[in-house]
């Protein structure tokens, strides 16, 4: 299984709205891997639950598993992906399996550090909502 990693790198700093960390990681992987058949399934690991755009891109790239750390209540799409029917979609792509909660505590700490140092902005306020998510039971 190939691993591709993304981190908390808001696209706003790049001056573009359609740039999310997971999407950037997949675009870089796509450039490296090209159109050749992959000998190993692709797995995307990100700190934040992907949005619908990023999950759609994962499906188009042929990612088999998406692993994320912390949920994104405002726009996370894991619940949407769970409703996609298994099997082949357009151009033979399959919906990826999505797993959340992996290294959740560490990821929330990243969001806390960001909110402690970033200047006031809507991005900072949004990140605070992620940092302040309650602990999960268990
Ligand atoms: Zn996204």
C-alpha cells in the first residue's frame, strides 16, 4: 500500500480556494505516478476529514483508502462517502473506504497550536472549532 501524506496547509496561503491539503497531496501523487497502473493500492492519510471535493478527487485518482485524524463537522464528507454504492463508478473507479479518528488527539493539538499563533482571521476561527471538538468517549 502506498502512503501519501498531507498536513495542515491551508490553500488560502496559495491564493486559491480550491486547494486543500489532501487535494495537493493527490495532485502531487498523480504527477509522480502518471497513468501507469499502480502495483499497490493508494491510501491517502490526512489530518482533517476530507470534503466532498477531495473525496471525489480521491475516487478519480483511484485511492482505495482514506484515513483521517479529526472530523470536520462543517464540511466533512465521510458520511456522504458511506452512502456511495460499492462497485465500479465512472471510468472504473471505486469509492474509497474511509476511516476516521486515526491520531485524532495529535491532530487536534496541531489545530490548537495553529490557533494560538495565527493572526485573527476566519480561517483561525474555523480551526478553533476543530481544536475545540470534544474528546471522544473511550
Ligand atoms: Zn477538501
